[in-house]
């Protein structure tokens, strides 16, 4: 059965969330009698994205299973194939539903999520009625604009600096992380108008502000609670970063990036998935969240979906690379965009008397390759405007000095050199140049 709508062909770039909800009154195709053992395969242009669980002996299964797809402009048809599992012979096709991807196109704002819910009648391959299928689809188009901030919202920050004073230097203990907090605090208060009462600082230099896992989680909850359009939020972490085995299959390298609280030996680390869910997921549209992460393995430490890559004119950066350029906008874990693609609009930070103010466009995803199943078992796009500066790539370490972390020093220096009036692109490029001039090999990252 073909559920089709005549539409103008439109290339779509965005995150599609498909929920296969349930089927009703499916036909019996079991060779030995009894009800079918149905399951549904979700495919895009003939490529399987995923499949639901099998319901044994059930003509009206309830699945409610979600599938995440990144549309990169070339997709044409979504297909739902409903099958009957047969252990004695080949599985039987009960029905097929086909949906043109272009039918998802909406004239609504790109900052809105389009939701489609349908119950369709099923027809068997022989043309007989085959029950019904219920599904829903949510589509968020990549593109749109970051919010314009008028400085009438709340400015809040959480700053965390951990020297791990319970450990010896060189055996887990470090120096400089407390200085990182001081440097950025001066910037927030004196340049961007943050008030001291709206800044929570956790450093392991006094008992009342210990950056334990529990206290970090509570501070993040305070930061995002009640956030509304026009608010400017900052999250800073300076300390140890790490990696641990990825347990949900969403990482290309099979490792989750982590940050290490003061008491990580007992309480455990905080993963990038957890940081996303705590920091980003609760935020409504119109909020700006800026994250500064100076720790090892921090390239994607909040699990934002897109990375703004630095590279050389010849390709990837090596320890002796020169002429580092902005390599464009790519999805986390994918290759750098091709040079021949059109230039991207440049986001700009404007300082002025207020908080971090942004005037920019979200980059629209271009044809970097075919659509694919998202690696995420959840939707990691966001209505909010979220940017993160990190000290290094996921497979690198981030250096520290006696006067502060190399990344925070480069960050504050680059801002000072341009009087806090600099684009995101130029900021990360200038940070890279400062680090290399000081003979640090780490490559700072910008993600969104």
C-alpha cells in the first residue's frame, strides 16, 4: 500500500524522529495457524534504519519505538514494511507503507518542530485489507537563527575548577584549575555584566564549595531551572576529562567522553550523554548557553550534534601543521565538509555592556553525503542556542600551567586582543594560533 501525497520536490535537512506506535487487526500469516508474529522495518530509500521488536502471536501489537534519522538533502522515500516472523520458513510481508520525504516540508518557522500523526489502512501485497498502522513523525529542520539577545534576560553561570587536592601532583593532582575560574569570572563580571549572586563557583579549596558529583549535578539543575527566552547561561569546567566505554552505541569510537568530579573515585564520572540531558535538553528556545570545557578528551564532551572543524588547507591537522583554517560545519563523527561547498555564514559574538550576545545563523546542513540513522538513541538537537568551546579533540589531552589551563588562557587572551568583539570562527582560530605559538599541540574545538 502506498500512502502518497503529490508534493513539490524539496531537499530537506534536519532531524527526523519516527515513532512506530501500533498496528491493529493484522492478518494471520502463520504457517501453523494462530496469530502473526509481527514486526516493522523502517527504511529510507531502501536502506534499513531499524526495526521494532517482534510481537509473538499478536494481531494488534503496540510498539511505541522511536527511530532517529538525519536527513541530508538527498532522501526521497520513507518505508514501513510490516512483516510476520516465521521460524519455519521465510518471513511473510504483510503490508508496506511509503511516505515521500518531501511531504514533511512545512512553511512554518525553522525553529518550530513539525509533528505528524497518522493512522493508515494497510493493504496486503495481494490487494486485500490488512489492518491499520499508527505512527508519528517529528521533524526539526536544520537552519534558522540563533536568538537575538536584548540583555533583558537573566545571566547565570556555573564555574567549576578542580585541582584534585586530595591527590598528589602528577598522580591525579593538578594546578591551574582554580585560576581558570578566576580568569573567566573576571571576564563574566567585568565585561559581560554577570552579577556575583547569579554565579555559582565550585572549587576544591574550601569545604562549602566542593565540586563533588552531587554538587555539580545540583549546580547544573540550578543553572537551567526556570530558563526562558533572552537568558544567557554559562557553564565552565576545568579539571580532568576522561573516557569510558559507550554503553548505548552512539559513539563512533565506542567511548563516551566524561568529566571527573572531585569524588569520581567513589561517585563515578559524568558522561557526555548525561551532560547533554542535564544542561541542554531542558532549555527552551531563545536561551543562549555557552560552555567552556578545559579538560582532556573534551572535543564533544556535551554531545552536541555538530562540530565546527579546524583543518589545514591540505586536510587534517598534525603536530607540525601550519596555515590552520576553518574547515566548516560537520556532524559529530563525520568527515570535514568538502572545500568546494559554498561558504557558511559566520556567527559573531558581540560584547558590549551586556552578556554574551549572539548575531548569527545556524548553519544549514549541506550535502555531505547521504542520510543515515542517527547514532543517538535520543534527539540531541535543541531549541536553544548552544555553543561549546573545548580545549582539545576527543583523542587529545588538554595541557595546564601553573597560571591556568592552556585553553582558558588562550580563550581569555583571544577575547582580550579583540576587546571581546569577535566571531566564533575567529575566536577558535585565534585560540588555535595562541596555543601553537606557545608550543601546545592541542587543537581547540567549537561545537553547537
